[in-house]
């Protein structure tokens, strides 16, 4: 049983570097992780690399409409949401 079983995490820029490494660690601890990236190809590769309990969302966190997109995706999961 992982420390994050039953939790949901959102990691923006999750297609490379520390964000991708963090997403992998969260999944290893039991969380379902939503990662975002601007480039679909890189996002698909990151999802494939993580392998399970991950959802890729093509989004650009620099744009104002991205927050609304996240809330539409995550709203049905309940809450509370921290970090918005």
C-alpha cells in the first residue's frame, strides 16, 4: 500500500525532467496522475513511459483557459483541490 493510494495529482509540464520523474514517483506510491504538456507526441511518450495510473492532457499552462480545462476534468472527482 502506497502513501498516495486513492489520491489524484496534477503535474503540469509533466513530459520531461523533474516533473516527469515526480509523476513516476507519485504513480509508484499509488496516485493517479494527470500530466500536461503542450506537444502531443511528447505527452504520449511520457504516458507510455509511466505506463499506468496516468492520464495525459494536452494543455499549455501559460494560457488562462487551462485552469478551466483542469477544473472541468477534475471536477467530477470531487475535491478538495489544493494548489489552484
